[in-house]
C-alpha cells in the first residue's frame, strides 16, 4: 500500500506553472550562464519587492548549500569565522561545506531555534584572544529557522543593529523564507530583510521550483566579482534560463512564492489544530509548515501504515515527537485523511479503556 | 531582426521528451537527494551500457564544473596534482575551481587538442623533485576535447596503460562525450571508456538536458563515500529526481543521448561540407559538433546580420576563423539558410573580382 | 621594577646544552631540508624510546600549530572531520588553522580537560546523518591537556580501543607531552603512546628547545608522502639541522626531555604545596607544570608587583583563580620568593582581622 | 674523503654573532609570539632602511614558503590568481603551497629569469574571459631570481607602474634579496623596493640566520589583521625572540645582512673569474652568489671527488652546466682550492693532447 509523505517539502516536482513556462520557452534561444532575458526579468520582479533603496545584485544558484557556500566564502578573508546556532543548517546538514572553504564555524545554543544578540555578544567576548583565535565576522541566521520558528522584525532589527555596530556581516539563509514570510508570526517584508542584512537568499526549491535559490546581495560592497564565486564553486549553470524562468513564475502575477508558502503553512496549521483537537499536544508551536505533535508510540506505528514522516525525538517512555512537513503540493484531502485516522486512533485509545463496552 | 545562434550547444531548453517526463512524474512523491526511483532506474540504464564487468557507482550533479570539482577532489590527497593540457576546461574555463579545492594543475601544450602519453611522461620527469614539487597524480582528459577533436580507442588505451603503470588516476571530462561517441572519428564505446579510466562523466546538458551530468566512478576504490563530496561541494539537489528523470530519457528506448548527439554532429558535418563546397577552408577537421571555417572578414560581417557565432582567431590580415556550434536543437532549415547565405556571399565575392563580366 | 614571569613555559630561550651544540656544529656542512645527519641521529634516539615494534616515521617541524596542521591534514579526506574537546588547542588557540585546511571540528565538553570514550561515542551517534553531515574520522587529544591534566594509561587504552573498533584515527598533540610523562599522575611511556595512537608529536619548545616538535607517525599507512605535507604547508626548514640538533640534545645522555619537564613539574609542585600550606586552595590538582591557586584579589594585586602570571577566572566576589606556569628554566629562588611573598600576604590578611592588635 | 659543498647557501648554521646574541639573551624573560623587545627593535632597525614614508608593518616567520603562503593568501580573495614566471619558486619548489590555499597560478616564460611588463600584459589579455577565468590579481617576482639574476631599478619601476595602473598587487619574494642588493648589477635600495611593491620579504636564512624571514607589508591596506594569517598558517613561533634576535644582528651595526651577502657574491665572482680565466665559459653571467660554468663532463667528474654541487643541465654531448652556490660561510680557501683544482684539470686537458710532453 502506498503511503502519503509528510517527510519534507521537496517530495514532488514543480508547480505546474513552472513546467508550463519551461515548455513554452523551450526553443527560444538564449544567452548562457545567467545572461538570459528570463533571469533579467526575474531579477527585476524580485527587485520590485526589495524597496526603492535596494542597490545590490541578485544571482541564481541551484540549491541551498551552494547558496551558503558562495555567499559566505565570497565575503570572508581566510581568518574570519562564522557565528551560527548549533542547529544551523550549515553546522549540521551540509557535510562541512563551509569549513571546506576554509572558515571556522563558532556555534552557540539556539533559543527557540534562533540566534540572539546576547549569543552574538557572548561569542565576541569569548573569541577575542587575537590572533590566536579566528575572528568572528559573519552572522548566519536562518528564517524560518531549522526548528520552524520565525524571526520577528524587532528581533531582526536588534541583530542587524548589533552586527553594524560591531562590524559584522549579517547573512540570512532563506531556504524557508517563503514559509517565514507567509507565517502568522511574521511581521517583516522582503524589503525589511533587504534593508537589515548584508546578503540573503530566497529559497525556490521548497516553494515549488525544481531547483533554484536567488541570492540577494544587499550590501553593494559585497557585490563586486560575485559571479566569479558562483563559477568557481561549481554553481553556474550553462542553461541559467532554468533558474530565471522559475523565479519569473514565483514572482509573477500569481505571486506563487507567497501563495505556495501560504498553502503549505495553512495545511500545517490545519494539521496542528486537528491533532490538538483530538487531545494530543504539540512539542512546539506551529509557525510555518512544520508540525511537531507528541503522540503515543502505538498511534505513531498505526499512522505509519498510511503516512510517512520523520520520528523526531523520544518524549517519555511511550510517546515520541514526530515531524510533519507540508508543502505547496500537499493535497488537503491527505491532511483530512491524516486527521481522520488520528481521530480514529484517539477514539480507539480512549475506547481501549473500555474494551468490554465496545464489544457489546 | 532576430539572429539564429550557432554560439554554443546550450542555447535552448531541453529535449521535449524530457519536459514531458518531468510533467508526467510531477506529483509522484519521491525520496530526496538522489534516493528517488527515477535516479535508480537511470543508473541501471547507464550501467547496461558499461559492460558486465562494471563494478562502480554512478552519481548525478547539475553541471560540468561541479562534476570536475567533485571527481577530482574526491580522490586526491592535498599534495597531489593534476596533469592537463593548457586548453583544458579546468585550466581556462572554471575560474580556478580545482585550485580552490587545493590542487595544483600541471599543464602541457595540447596536440590536436589532446593529451599524449609523451606529454604525461614529460610532466612526470620534470616534476620529480620531491617533496619540493607537488606529486602528479591524476590525468585529466576531455573527450570530445575543447578543440572538438576525439580520442581514438588506441589513444585512450595508451594513456590508460601508462596511467596504470605509473600509478596515476585517469579521469575523463565528458561534457561533450555524446558528441565524441557519435563522431565518425570515434571507435570507442561507453563500455570501453569505463574499462579504461578510473572515473568519468557523461554530459547531459549539451545533449538535451536542462541540467545534469552523470559521474561514473569505475574504480571501486574511489567510490567510497562519494556522496559526501557531492554534498560538501554543494552539488546535491534536494529534488534529485530532476536529474534522474532526465537521464532516464537520455538513456531510454529512443537512445536520445546518442541520437541527439548524432543530430548535432550531422548538422555540423553539413555546415562543414557546405562551407567547403563554397570554396572556404576549415581551420580544423570537423569531428563533432564544432565547425571552424576560415572566412573573409567581410563575409563574417555579413553573416553576423542573420547568425550569431564566436569569432575564434585571426587568420591573416583579412580573414578570421569563426566557431559554429550545433546541437540536438539545431534546426536544419537554419543550417540550410546559413549555407544559402554563404553561397550568396561567396558568389558576390567571386563576382567582386569580375564586376565587368557579371554586368554583362 | 622587573617582575619574574610565571606566564608560560616559553619565556626564555633554550637549554644551554642546545646552544652549545648549535655552536659546536655551526660550520659543519650538512644536507638541507631534514636530510642532515643530526636529524637522522635524533630520530634514532627517539625511536629507541618507542619500542621495538615501532615501524613508522619521525619528522620535525618548528611549532605546534604546524605539527597539528600537517598531522591532521595529511591523513584526512575532504569530508572527514575531527573530534575534539571544546578546550582543545586546535579549537580555540590556532585561529582556525584546521578549518583552513578544509576540515570540520566537532567539539564536545571536556571532562577534567580530557576527551572520553563516551564523548566520542556521543559524537559518532549524533553525527551519523550521512552524507549530510561530515564524517567523524580523527580523534584529537592533548596530553598533558590544556587544563594541565594527564591521561592515564587505562584512559589512553580505552580511547585507542574505541578508535580502532570504529575505524577512527587517533592523534595526540604532545605540546606538553614532557610535562605529562614527568607527572606523578602518569603511568604511560613513550612506547605505550606509540603503540596506542596513529600519530602524535613530541613538543620540544616547552621543554627547552628554541623551536621544534617531533611528529611521530606510528601507523605506517599514514607515513607515505608525509614530507610533502610538511613542505606544502610551509613547515620545512632549509636548515633542518636546527631541529635535529635540538632533539639530539633533548634525547641525549642527559635525558633533557624528561629532566627539563621534571624540573618544571617539581617547581609547580613546590608552588602548589607552598600555596596550600599558607591556607589557600587550588582550583585543580597540580599534575604537571601548571598551578591554579584561588587567591583573594588583594593578594593577587600585591603579587603582581613582583610576579607576572595569567588571571584565569573569577572565583566568587573577592577571589580569583590565577595560573602559574613553570618551566625547565624556572629559577627555584623565584619560586621561594613567590612563596615567601604569599606567606607574608597571608599573614597580613590574618592580621587584617586584628588591625587594632597590629597597631599596638 | 670529505667534500666541500657548493650545493646551496644554507649548508652551515648561523653567523657567529647570531649564536652569541642568542646565548647572551638566553635567560632574559620575554613576551611570546613576536611581542618580545628584540623583535620590536629588529623592526625599528629594518624600518630605518625603508625610507621615511614607510607606513606599513613588519612580521617574522621561519622560512620562505611560509612567507609566500602568508603574504599571498592574506591579500587575495578566493577567485583571484597569481601571475608568475614558470621558474618561480612558488611554481616549482613549494609543493603546490599556494594552490593549497586555493589560488591559481598563471605562469609565463621567464626572460633572463625575470617577469616583464609585456608578460604581465599578455596574462591580463589572455585571462579576461570573466567570470569563467580566475582573475589575475597579484604579481609575484623574486629578486634575486631563481636564475641568480637581478632586477634593475628601472625594471622594478616599470612593473610597479603597470601593477598600479591595472589594480594588481605587487609582491616580491626576497629569499635572495641580500644577494640581489649586494650585486654589482643592482641599483635599487631597500627603500626603493619598499616604495614600489605592496609587500615583500627579506630573506634571513640565506644570509646567515638559522631560520627567519622578515615580511614587510608596505601597503597599509594589506597590513590589517596580518598576524592572524601567520598564526592560522602555522607560522607563529612561541619564542618569536628567536627571529627578532637574528634580525637585530642582521640589521645591526655590522650590517651583516649586506656584508654576508657581499661576501657570498664576492666568492661567486672570484669563482666565475677564475673559471673563465682557465678557459671555460659560463652559461649565464654571475650577478649574485650563483655560478653556472659549462665544463667537460670529465672535469666535472674529477671535481666531484673534492667538491659537491648541482649538475644543472646538459650542454652538448660531452659538457654540462653545473651550479655553484656560495654563501656568507664560504671559506675563501675552498674557493681557491676549487680554482686550483680546475686549473690543474684544465692544464691536464690541454696536456691530454700532449701527454708525452708532459711526462718529460
């Protein structure tokens, strides 16, 4: 029997408009390596969201690790280090990609998945025995975070202010930026982010692109020679049109970047509310497209017959936390099916206390 | 007025079968990061061409520079160097990507675009002052070469034999492997190549994929932990299905990998023959999908009104070499149009010598 | 007024026998780059201490960071990471030198300055999401540790057994190996260490050399091409004799390597005992040449008039921990003077409780 | 029988004044890591030679490869490349040390051992296909060159002017800078060099130091954070005094830096003149401490009985070029002995035509 997957937000292909656009444009000859007209147009569309003061550059790469490698290594000198939370994607999910470019990661515990000004200050004061210690220089944050939480605008402003005061570069990993901006917890715009960070990237893969992330270099001083780094790290596609066309669609009239994220978040919210209504708690608030219910292991086992998801952590002797991820492609009927099944299992569990009654 | 481009072999999107396959499979949920069933099937299809003794592994990445970075850096220790021709893609077209992984390139002049056993021997003997010199360890060849030429099977065997005798790793950059295998000059099969080199890659981008190259690790000793390198260098796609689906099509029943390359080569051969028939010489024999005619600068200027191509080199005071590239997508009518135009210009030029006669 | 320094164990030049040996050999012409007869003889002398089964190689470099860079980068593939304690020298005192060679450091809290088998197991189990995480491959320990503690032979055996079982490379940073081996807490010999680790280094700088550390590659599989790494990282001296001559003296008839360390430890033990006898506690047991007394801030201020040392940590509102380092060159009269001064200050402090009496 | 070595300029230890200074200062306690008073004084002495407009910084490292690694990697971004001659020390004698820091070397043939403005222009024009090619950014020259030749002041000015005009960093490897400045072909001062290049280093090892080179960062913009790079690359000595004391002596009242080089050059000149006077030609003019005589192979074989030197190149069927290197330590009596032996051999060779006469 086939299971429906809530494993992640990249189990399907692409939003159908993207496939249509690829098909329609297929035989139009274009310049290579990102010099195509589609990429130029996508850049104009994104810039229109970044505020009139934006004076930087936008580049496209295929995936998030590449975006992080290029963005970070392009602006650091060899002795400069990165400040990140322990759970940061570059710390635990990129196979040492940043260190492979020569830079140390200095990590601190996350607070609700986030980096705080206090943590940054702590890193600066405990990493000041120069030149015997690498010099903390770049602040890495993810929004939404790896825990599914969202930075508020005041939080972003506080980190940005500290970074500017202390001469630090602020970089935001936007693999899940769509989910963050579409979150009910969010009060920041793309223009806010562009005004507060030195560089960031807008994740396309998780909101319906086949591949593709847009790196936005906000600080003009960091934009010089940026394309060299993409080329040197192996991130430049001959058919750059593939990235440009997709970002044209994501930032087109249908506003797919936001709408796809909004759908994913809505599906997660529906899952969360339903699970809670059936008497189960969540391990963390559902701010984006990730839901972390705490369920009896027996319920989890039964759910596994029809759905796939990640087992996240133990929660006592007979319960565990699972992670459900929704996406632009999540079929609401599957959400309903999941909730129906959990209702059934919840009732059975209650009924389990009265087996005699039930057999009557 | 629009011009038709003979600039390169990646000006269009993808073969229509690839777009159809992407569309058909779009909502099938799949495991991420190359663990999808499409990639597994593509691997089986490729392995079926590699001979029964093949005992290695196949991995997919998005582009050629990434394929070179991963393949080379995965199998060298820090002090080991690469032997390549001066014109090698890694030498002059990848922005120092290999050096950025820490390895020296030792270069020698190409002979007809190729590396020879004699050149390799020369590198070994002039780079033996150890440990003061980096240790030559990996031989890099491209087939088809950057000059459009093709290694014959005896040439490949000679290099392979030398590499094995001297403890060198032999690596083949197959960005244009389709063009090579479909060349009239070719006498090698994929299975031959797999038996002679330690690792190579099969270029998809230039034969009709949107993105994608298949790295074939033939030497099992080099296959360990290979996926780590792809991940660490930023080459692993969340939606690995994008690569798997394309290689399924390229190596499917229609044999698109070979057929697309054959079409490109045929278009080049037609261009070459036509140009010669109109009285112009070629700077090099046309073995693959690159044609290098020597034309009067006035003819070139006139052609530029309707066609785009690269100006390659000066050839005397009033002539130049241009480069025409054909591809899987080259429309034969455009080839005909190009030849018609050149015929017209050739006649005008002849006429130019006898204006009085012509007016009669 | 001049102060006497207990800041570190490298405030003076070299043991006088070393200076004499340099002077006596000065005009003897020798081969360069470590091929001199002094280095060969030093190697033989060290090998004589490593046990009859030793089958590896010994190389000399100028300093500890270089020894760590060369040893670690010579034996890891790009995706392989290092396990170390948070307080490890490579983690916090080498300016990101290991990351600059491309490798991730995975850190865990130290237990009494040491790494434990449990910590290693914890790293392995929490860093197993492959290939998305770097692969833990090399275990880094320091003996004596950065906290001045010493690994016992059973502790070393347990780590070594685990490393071998799990396919990990075990590397020991011996910047303070002399202090460790001369410690009353030590029960291991150089031969024990050589039999348990894959590679380690014997620190010369801290036991009376001007510069110089001896890298001992115990595992023959790691010895291949080792000199290339020294050369490539900038660690090879033209006048390698400078290192050879010093290690000849350290491992000569006077056994200076052990005797110099023993003197340093004895001076530390005398300081520790004296300080305790005057009523002050130690923050940690004194196992080697580092003493960590807890003293009233007023006493510390008074001591600073005549002695220099590091302020280590606060210990309550009016006390602090200081660090006193002794060395091969520590003049016992200065130790006595320090203890006399502390006795005076301790008495004054007791008197401070009876100021009226004192004024009589 | 012992041979006298003309193999290189680092076969002996150190100038005796250096050993005396090390001995005299031995028990003076000093701050570590280059913060000692000796290094500060050495820096003042060197600055006194650099001209009143010098506004940079001076740092000390142990050897030349380290000086090159630190100087080059400290001032380049990842995509920037180095321009050097094929015979440059970093190209063929440092085991890929610069590439190991991630940077490409773009090489051109040397003219009389030197780089020329024309060669630099050629590199710039053939490496301009951006961003597909690494960006040429730093010009590396050696003075004296690896061929023993010396840049004239006009030559240095021309390269410097071009570098400034084209935004290139000019770096001078001064392993043999003493030999260059003491050459009869030289018309530049240390102050001239400091005013023309962005950074350079003054070699100590080849003019009588045990170890040690002084890196002079002339361009203040490149001086920021310089010590981090030394630390990170493993070039910082705990006992930095060892370097400071030696450069105090080299730049002290006896002017040993120049006098030692002058002696070496004088010994080479004497060898050259003597060899020529006995009827043998030189393969290159003797500008510094390297002599390249062309000798019959039979003469070479006979000389080898008493002297050691490098066989440099074949010169016809029965002759070869050898390289004789002199140094601060070369005993003039050995020069005389060499010339006496060559005279004897020359006469015998002439006599060889008249053996009967000679026996009379």
